[in-house]
C-alpha cells in the first residue's frame, strides 16, 4: 500500500511504512511511502510540517523513526531515550514486540497488528 504527499520544500512529510522516493520539483517536494503489511485504511497517517526525522535503533535492533517538530528538537531529543525503556517494560508483560499473541486473544480470533505510535517502523 502506497501513499504520497507533496508539500512545500521547506516542510517535511511523514507516514507509515518506509520512504521509497523523494522528488524535488521547483519549490515543492513529493515523498512516497510504502507499507508492505496490511493496514486498515482508517489507521493510515500522513503528517506534513516542519519535522526533523531521526532514525535510531531500539531493543533487539528494532528500527525506530521519530518525527520531531524541528523548533522543539533540542528539548525533545533527550526524552527519546526513554522509549527503549518503555518497549522493554511492555515486552516483560506482553512478550517481544511486535506483540501478536495478546492481540489475537482480544479479537474474534483474527490476527491484528499493533504499533507503538512513538515509532517502530516496517523495513
């Protein structure tokens, strides 16, 4: 499933999945994102704004992506280190991320997907 966002080049766009292309034309930029796993369309998100995108590694080498308002980067970036602790806390209680088994027991037997909105991304 793919999605694209075109915005003024002074802004940035973010979305589920991985960034597969960026095209700058004049004063605008189009970014295309692709999510290979199934995702309900009502859960898809695209954000456009003055973001700085940071890439980090979490527990077990998990890829993390943070979109931080650029004006607040200095204040927010130190707090991102606590996300690793949050994932480890949840894994102690729910199992290793992504948590498939506990989600299945709370649905009608159908497999569902869980994402931590703070940033685990698909590869």
